C-alpha cells in the first residue's frame, strides 16, 4: 500500500462537472493499493497517516498530527501510485490491485479512519475520472509505503 500525503490549505474533487468533495485545512491522501496488500497494511498506513507529525505547532515546528489538530482529510484512490516505471516508457500496472478487489480495500481504509480515529473523511469517487484541485501548504508532501520495496 502506498500513500501520498499532501498537507493542504484546501482541496476539491469534481466528477463530470459536479463538485463531490471539498475540504479546508488538512490532508489530501492519494491511496495506491497493490496486489498482496492486507488488513495489516490498512492498519499500518492508517496509523501512520493520522499520527505523522507534519503540522506546525506554535513555534513553527512540524510537531502536531492530524489526530491532534483534528484537521480535515480527503482520501482519493489512485492506482497509478502502484505503477512500475523501471523499464521502458510506458508504466506497467501489474502491481496494482485489481479494481474489483481494490474498491473494498479502499472503502475499508476510509472506514477505518472514520471509525477508529473518529475523523470526518471526505472521499473521491472510486474508479472515476476525477479532477482534483488543491493548494499544497509548505509545500509539504510525504510518501508512505506499508512494505519495503527495492
């Protein structure tokens, strides 16, 4: 499982010209699911996301987490994070979890953040062509992986 986190001032997601999600200050999380991911990956990444100290305290140091600040989070499924780009010029997606399985994993991840950490979660639309707009704060972008990769 791969999570690309961006600390944001605001974000919005549009599908077919309709606004489906909008957030203020917080995190935009792009979630890439890979074959072999398990519920343990959901737990690991979820715990990291909510507890990673990436928000500034009163002294301007990255010392506070999403959980501590209760800022907003928007989670977007993005299979392209699982792309293999080592060979050639066309990305390969054999590492990406099949869509029929990935949708359930995505939904479980979102629900685990809502239920376990009692955070309000906005989402994209799984499998849809989305237009994602954001204002990155910092910029601050972090890549999390649940497994060690070469």
